[in-house]
């Protein structure tokens, strides 16, 4: 190591963690943030895999309930880091090491997902979650030390997160059904901490950086869905299943995922993030976006299982495992991305109308293919709507 590098190292270690500028130009996700996302998607894949197995075995209610619980923990830990990093990313040694601890917690959490979903054993997932969240507390305490103008906000975050983590650990000792009651109470507590903390002042999160972070995580979850369904189709073909038995599912699934990508990125999200209130609604609402995208991947695999006779459920039930999350995705996008842009007329009704049409497609003979064609049609109509809106604006 050179003398210059040795001299620089202490400065890199103790860089002050003060709020970054909210109007900082060319603010893009860092390689550490991208690595963070890729590691977190392991837990997403585990949750989607558990949902697939539960639905294929006919355990619909239990599978959906366990998936919702597990996915909340993954999404919430990811979201909290993303917003903190947008405001306080110093990219020094201490910050990197603390973030790597969070990633380690995510991997521990992922290892416990099968037990949590199959046996309701939340010990390992709780351990991983607490590791992630206490590392986040360390980050907030460090920010409180350096950023005098937001010290009370940071301390509120640190104190609130710590109290809720104590609750998660104590919850493990509760018998049924009180453990699930405690889960609901603690979930509300988790959601309330940012609202409580930022009532004092808004942290310096960067709208365009946040929008890009969410977009990139959406891409990664979409990629996981494509990967899971591709492997399922490949496995079916390797077992000498006729291509015609899975062709409709393959084409419909591809069209569905392509359309979800197109629809998500059809509007500029950064322009919507103008206040804390808008940020909370948009950020929290993405639970349904991320959760539905991952569930679509599970639904595609369920439909492959059903097509080749490896599932005990009916074709209609298998179709619902895809059409329901697609409809949830459309409605979430309608609320979070399209309505805030004040799209009027018949364009505003596209998402709800197609959500209903997708649900009706559940009862068709080729539900996955019909869903894919409906999603492609919505993209086409959406492009016409954009063109009509642009023409109207030009005329004005």
C-alpha cells in the first residue's frame, strides 16, 4: 500500500455522515446498492418458491398468509436501507461494512424462509431480520452524531427501530394465536417509525435516486420471475413433456412479464416524489408492486406444474395464482403511477378495466395465454393514450 493510500485511509473511515443534497445532479445507485439488491432478491426468490409449493399442494390460504408475512420483512428492510442511503450514503469504510452486515442478515433471513413458510418457525428469519435492522440502527446513530440539523430525527429512527426489534424477539416466546396478533402490532409499529421520525423534519432523500432504486429492484424481481418460470419449463421439457403442453404458458408468461416491465416504466416516478406524504404513499405502496411481481413468477411455475400433471389443484385454481397477482399489479400501478399524473377520460379507466378482464380470464381454457394477450393489449392502448395526451397538450 502506498504512503498516499495509508494517509487517506483514516479520512475515508471517518467521513462525516451528513445529509446529501436533494438536488444533487447525476445521482445514481452505487455498486454497493446494486450488490445489496442482488443479495436481497435471494430472500424474494425463497418467498416466491415457498408460495409456489404451497399453492401447488393446495394450501392456498396458508401459503398466501405466510408469503405476505415473509415478503413484508424482506421489502421493509430493503426499503429502509434504500431511503437511508439516499440521504446519508457516505461510501466510506464504516458505511460499507455496516451495509455488508445488513446483507449477511438478509442471507440468514433467506435461509430461514422455508421453515417460516412450511412450519411457521420464524426463529431463523427473526434472527436475520434483527441483524439487518440493528445494523440500520448503527447507521442512524452515526448520522445523528454527524448531522446536527437532523439529530432528533435520526435518534427517533434509531430508538423506534430498536424498540420494535425487541418486540420481534419477544414475540418468539408467545403461543398461538398471540404470536400472530403480535406480528400485526409490530408491523404497524415498523410502518409508524418513519412517519413518527420524519414529522420533525424530512431527511435528505433524493427523488430521482429513490425512483431509480425502486425501478432497479423491480427489474431484478421481474428477472427472478422470468428465471423461475424458464427453469420450470426447461425441467418439463427435459422430462419429455410435449412442447404444446406448456407453449401457452410460456408465451403468455413472457407477454405478461414484458408488459409489466413496459407499464412500470411508462411514467416518470421521480416527478411524483415532491413531499414526504407523496413519498410515504408511493414507497409503502410498492409492497403490492414488488409482492405481486414476485407472486407472478410463482404463479407461472404453478401453471407449468398443473399443465404437466405435477400439481393436485384444478386448472382454474392454477390460473388464479397468476391472474390475481397480475390484477393486483395493475391496480397498484394505477394508484401509484398513473392516477398521480392526472390522466383523465377513458385512459384513466384502462388499469381497472384490464384488472377485471384479467380476473375473468381465470376461467378461460388458456388463462395464462389470455392474460398475456390482455397485458399486451393494455400496453398498446396505453401507447395510444400517451399519444392522444401529447396531441392534446400540443393543441393547448
